[in-house]
């Protein structure tokens, strides 16, 4: 799946609820999921790690959607001018 397609899928599945929850709550959920990913990396199975990566990606897409930004555009800078 392409990243833009995934971002659109998250909008289709969760967009209205995400906007109702709002950006501050979405950022809090993203942080929580990032913590769960860190724990899975330290102590979890490959399946746990994959699950948490998906959760982080989903919350990141939700945040991007609420901000009106494209994850594709955000990733493009690593193609055009990667940070040193």
C-alpha cells in the first residue's frame, strides 16, 4: 500500500471521529502509541512490534489529516534533501 493510500484509508475509516477528538488528543494518543512501540522493541515479539508500528503509523496519519498535510510530502524531503 502506498503511503498516500494509507493516509486516505485512515481518513475514510476514522476522519470524522478524529476531528471530533481534536489535535491535542490525537497528539497524546500518538505519544502513547510511540511509548508502546518502544516497549515492544525492548521486550516484545516481532508480532508486537509490527502491531505497534501500525498503530503509530495510523495515529501519525490521523494527525496529518487533521493538519491538512500529506505524509507523502513530508517523506519527500528525505528524497530531495535528506538531513545530514
